[in-house]
């Protein structure tokens, strides 16, 4: 009987054929066309490796990608609405009507992006929900108002790690008591009641409140504000000065040493007029 050879499936044939073709492609001689293709493939490979490495290990780069992945579609749609209005020869009232539709649909998306990014973006959103009247369209101001309700606190384990890393001491060495449940939490920090362990034997423990800043807020501050400035330049260039002032304001706000200096100065001023501590009590 004659043995009839079996036909190999197409995918198996390709696995046998492809390697010799690919190996011959990478071998000489090298024409101009082949060199261009090889350079192009090498550029794609290098770009992919660089992007993956930066996204994995560089928090600022990863943060920038996350920001623009959410913000770029909103800006592109805004530019399209204005461009389409020019093509259609819209009157100012018609353009405003189209922009109102755009704002109504994009305001919730902007708030969702702020909540996903967290940190300083929530802080700026809270500020703009209170002073944004006249700077932002009303739809955005209204959408940002729920951010004033604060954010969920972080767990004790994370907070204790932050304190121990920043002080180089264990929690038991620092505190007689530390209340795990915070008395307040916000976008950049949270506050706990605690009792400070005295330095000398025989001294009384000191009841305090301790404000713990989330470390990534300061770490990502420059990337966050740089992204915000670029978005403002594209989206609302007339508000650039406001964005720059927000950078300066939050630079100072993230430095708790300046906050402590301000409290001491305020205490001295209040005491000079006999207001503190009889009518007003300022934390030390």
C-alpha cells in the first residue's frame, strides 16, 4: 500500500518557513531599504524597552502617562468643539450652547480623573471648588464640590511605616500611646491623637496631635504641577497665572516646617492682643 504523507497545518508550515526567512533578512548584503527597515525596527524595540522601564520604575513618568491618558481626550474634544463651531460659523450664543453640552458631559469625567490620581490633584480640586467661581465654568465648580467632603484615611500600618522611616525610630520609642483612628484626613495628610514619650525619666508624657504627610504627594508634586500647567496652557491659557500661584501656594503648604512657623507667629500675634489663649487656642 502506498503511504500518503500527511499535510502539515498552515501554522506549522509558517513556523518552519519563518526562521530561515528572518535569518536571511538579517544577513548581508545590506541594501539601503534593508538598513532603513532594520533601523526602524531597532528604534521601535529601543523605544518600547525605554517606555516600559520608565513606566515601571519612574513614578513621575508613570504619573504623567496616567494624567494625560485621562486629560488628553477631554482637551481634544474641547478643541474639536471650537473647531467645529468655526466651520459651522456659529454665533457666540450657539458656541456657548455647544460648550455647555461639552462641560456637562466632561465635568464628571474630570472629577473621576482627579479621584483616580489623588494627592495634590484632590487638593487643587478642593481649592477650585471654593475659589473657582469666575475662573471655571459653573459646571466644573459644581462637579468639584463633593471633593470638599474629604478622602478616606489610610491604615495604621502605612502611617506607622511613614513615621518610622522619617524619624528612624520605632513607634514604641516615640509614643506612649498612638490612636490608630485619625481625627481627620485630607488629600495630602491625616491627623492622629498621640501621647509623646518623654525624653527623660520622671517627665510627664505629652499629649499631642501629629499630622502625617503622604510621602508620594511631595515626591510627585513637580510632575503633577507641570502636567497641570501644560493642560492649562492648552485648555484655558487665560488661567496660567492662577495655576502658577497654585504651585507656589502648595509648595509652601507641603512644607510642614513653614506651617509650624506660621502657627508660632500667629500665636505671638494673638497673645499680643490678649486673644490667645482666652478666646482662641492655637495648636503648638
